[in-house]
C-alpha cells in the first residue's frame, strides 16, 4: 500500500460498447474500494471515443497510473491501451497488441492452434457459408458468435438450416463472425493474476449456455470450486497459463474453457478486462483463497 500512496490513480470505466453497464459497475466497485483505503483515486467515464478528452482528464488530475475497466470494444481491444501508450501513461493489464489479439476470438484460436493448444474446431463465417458443409465438419447444432465481443453478447446456437438462413438474413456482421463446434461438457473459468492461476470456477446454468442473462440477471446460475486430481489440476493450470501467455497477455485476465466428456480441456476465449463487480468471477476466485478485494486490486496495481 505504501508504494501506491504517492500515485495518482485513475479508474477508467464506462465506455461506448454494449458492455458499458457492466463496466460502470466494475469501475465504481474498484473506485470505492480504493477510496475507502485512503488512496488518491479518480473515476473517469470515457463515454465517447475522443483521445483528447482522455488526455485532458489525465493531465488535469496529474494521473500517473490507470486501471482500465472498460469492457468490450474500445477498452479491451487495444484502442485505449494505444492511447495511453501515446500519452506515456502507465496502465495495468495487457498491452495494446496482446489486447487486440486476445479480443479477436479467431486470431486467438489461430495462435492457440499454432501452439498445439486444444480448442474447439471453428470456421470463419461469410456470405457463402453453406449449412451442409458446416454440419459435415462441425456437426449440429453448432454455435455462432461475434469474433470481437464479450459478455456472451450476440451468441446464438444454430439447431437447423432454417435457424442458419435466418441468421444470415438478419446479421449485419458476417465478416466478423465465427462458427464453432459445440463442446459437450462442463464450463469453467480460470482467473490469472500476476502469473498465478487462481482457484478455478465451474459454471452451471439452466440456460443452453452461459449467456448474458445467465451472467448478469439469473439468480440460479451456479458457481462452484471443483476438486480436481493433482495431475489434472496441474494440466489445467499449465494449459490455461500457456494459452494466456501465447497471446502475450499479462497481469490480469481470465481464460474460459470446457472440460469435455473425455475429460479433455477445450479452450474457449480470453478476457483481459474481467469484471470487478461485487458478483464477478475474479473477486469470487480471490475470495476463495482468502484474498480480499482490496488486496486483489492493489496486487494488480503494484505489478504494472
């Protein structure tokens, strides 16, 4: 804490993506925690993409360290990181390049494949995509998801050719979408803080998948801490850590994955700006190992 006492910290939150509401919650929660601890902290809603607006606020408040909690487009895709680099302001989390790579699910999966890391088979969607050829390769049903979005926004399970054609007719983002093989198994997430894999959380929902409503609205989504065998736990930790590092990510993040019916790990995606609300998964995992929210936040800030 003493090392943070002389810093002017800015919590960057809000933004203009479809994850704005969650970002506002995350930022407020972290801000109040640091304020209560007596640290010099400012809260800035970077609500429009205006680099000069950001520069003015940081300069006016003599900010020298930024905790970026803008989820989704603008905050998680490397843009804000590039602004902070240009303004020569230190920030926590992954740099601009690794943020850009990890935010794109297709680019991430390509890197994982080159590194022999397990991930469900996928196809990039385009206007010529054929239902028969897709199901021949990926089986049915299959899942369609935007390659650059978070919080499970825009994900659909396609169960029939009629569903698929309807999606093609209604979607305006065919060049930014991927089709992915559905994994039969259980869903998990592994927070990574300062090169340490925190307790792994198993996620269970009564919905078809862990979508936006299951994350932020439902009261019956279940989060538990499963007990793995020593060898299996070590395998999981090594796999998710390699997945995180292969894209160049650092400091904090979350790796989402499934364990299929053959007990094999199947990597899904990386989240470099995980939620920090009172009910978010990273604080939940930290609590499991007796790390308070304040200790979690300060350890991230001190590692930048």
